[in-house]
C-alpha cells in the first residue's frame, strides 16, 4: 500500500470541539486501516494522563485533544479504539 504523505504539506485536523469528533468518526469508521498513537505525561497508567490521541489513515490524521474533549463518554470513539 502506498502512503500519500507529503512531509511538506501534512494533512491533519486538530480537534478540540466535541462536534468535530463526530465528523471525524464518520470518516474513520469507513476506513479499512487506521493507525493510533498517543501522547501522555508519562508511562505510569495510574498517575499519568493521556494528552493527545492521533488516529491516522493513509492520507489524513486526526489529532484529538483529550484535555478538552469528552471522549470517555463517546461510545462511538470507544468502539473505534477497541476494535480498529
């Protein structure tokens, strides 16, 4: 599979509004392959917090800011993460 990544023009959306989460999920749920990456305050799952969740397709990346989004309450987001 050929990736369509152009490092001079990365295609991404930084999501800080819950309404934009739903729009991103509409597109991500249709993708046959996604990649997931996280950024956190450290490695200890008991004391550290997840700051960002990046979900990418071969040609686009969504960056979810967990500090301001309500992702724990979003069943669709949870389903996507649990069964990509």
